[in-house]
C-alpha cells in the first residue's frame, strides 16, 4: 500500500472535490441504511440529494454523544452478523456507548493508522513497542496493532505500566518507537535513573504520544514535553483520535499539528451557534466519517475545542492540521470570572518536581459556583510546598484553588483506576 496517499499532497481544490464525492456517497448510504439518520432527515425535511458540497453540511443538524447514547442501536447500519469487533467509549449519561466494526471497517482502521504512523516516520521493518492496552474493548490499541501490521512494522505488545518490564522489553527487542501516554515516560525515566539503566543510549528514537497534550497553541513544547526532553533526547509526536472518529490526526517530523486524512473524514470547526469559525479561530471539532460501514457519523460534535491550521506544511502535505486540544467543552470551568480548561492546570502541576500523581476535582458550591480542589501526592517535604503550588496557579492563571496533599497509596487508586484506560487526572462532580 502507498503510505503517502497522493491526495494529501494535492492542491486544496482537488482535496475538496474528493471529500465532496465521498460525502455524497456517505449521504446515500445513510439514507438507505441508518435508522437514526433516516429519521433525522425526515424530521428535518432534508433531501439527501441536495447535500452536494461541504458547505451544504450546515443544512443538517449536528449529532451529539447524547444522541449516540440514547439511540445506540439505531446508529448501526449493518446486522449483528456482520460485526467483527465491538468497542466502547465513555458516554455522557453514565453507560458506555457501543461501537461495532465490520471487516471493511477494520481494514479502514488499519489503513488510517498505517498512514498516520507513516506521518511520524515509522517505516516497514521498524520495531514499535505498544505501551497501551489492546483489550477491554479499547479501539485504539487494536487500531495501532492493525496499522503497524499493515505497514510491515514489528509490534511489541507490552501494555501499560510497570517501567521495569518496559525497559526489559526495550533492551531485549530494541524498538525504535514507543506508543504511550507521555507522562508515563517520566516514570520510565525515573525508574531508569534510580536503577542505573543506560536509557539515554537505548534504541528508542521517538514516542508517539496519546491522551495528553505535548504542545502549546503556538506549537512550542509545553511543560510536560520540556521535562521529558530535558532528561531523554527523543522525538515526541502528538496524535489525536477518538473511537467515534475511527481516524487519527498525527504529526509529521515538522510537529506543527496533526495531519488530516481527507479520504477518511470531514472536519468542521464550529462556534457556539454551530456556525463554522473564521480561519485561525478555535471551536468545537465536528466530524463526518467517510467510508465507515457499521456505525458512520454525520456532523458529530466531539466536544473537543481545537484550532485548525491551513498553511502548507514543510513535509509537502496540503491537508488541514489540528493544533493541540484546548480542552473539552463540557469540562470548561468558570472560576471567579476566569474561564479555565484542565489542560492549562495540568501544565501548572507538571511544572513541579516531586509530584507523584494528582487529580483536579471540580464541584459546585452551595450557591452554584464552580470550586476547584487540587489533590496531589508528593515527595516534597517542604512545609511551604502547598503555598508554592497555590501561588504558581495565581501567577499563571489568576486563580487560587484549594490544594490537598493525599497519601500516594490512597490517591493513586483513584488516578490509576484498573477500569480506566488513562490516568483519571480530572474529576467533575458538578450536577
């Protein structure tokens, strides 16, 4: 297969033409096979034959995660006998949302990850260590494996956690790349230093990082990225994806945003009124999947606030690029007149050495206003440490949250919950 699709290097007009051809195919498919969208088209009096251009998408109501949760079965476009794999993602109303993938969908997923990894420089024959789960109905882990297999790379399926085993595997199989949550790299570095491992001369060239941001909005390294690179001189590539999209936006070697694969997905950036934002402005990423067979989505609001970049990239691709996620729309915090998102607070906490783990807890006070509690475990024994954390928040974000020091054995059970695929560093207790 061609790991560098010609369409990604084509002129913008040609990219748009391809997207519109695929959009028309998807509209016909939804009209014939999707109970949910058939009803939406009828209720909204939409003639699917009139949806011909990307601009025409604004005539169609958006779809939310609540819609998915309340009408999960109606989104399926194939019978259960054609589902090869079941995956789940978290739901806004408590229960998880089920996604099914057909054989064709698994092929599409493999293609997506293969061209995404190729963006980051992974080549046929490279050894890649997966520091991520591939079980528990987690689509991403399966996608990574399928994509690496399709492009001819070798996979070491280590799973998350346990730095000792990760290093044993690195020295044994000599992977060139890791796929990991970036903050875990700090734990690996800490273990290596405490056990005199020669990690700086290992085989690892780079890490493809999931789940946490590595960059500021201007693409400079954020605090987490800086702390990793100060210790370990490896390349860090951001990748952004979700179960709903079945598509990834991954950085190339120029590391100025995750590249859009126009043959797989239509991306809109919408404001509060569900109107496309002006170029350079941030808004909610809203996606339409292309070529998905079992559970395709049309104008699905992801909840992620992002900024798109359209200038050509140094790698030669002319596709749109997504910058770092500003935050999730439903996680927006209004605190004493200041609007905050968890990633900004993560950066503050990552600025401190000695914090073993932390959790940002948001709740409503007796008059309905947002309150912030930072729960953290630390090796720092300085009695002024809590004041330093609070002062740093005040200096950087103009807010002064409550800070509570918790024993690591207690807090780690909440942050690194066995049923969660990622560290739970944010907990929203608001009604």
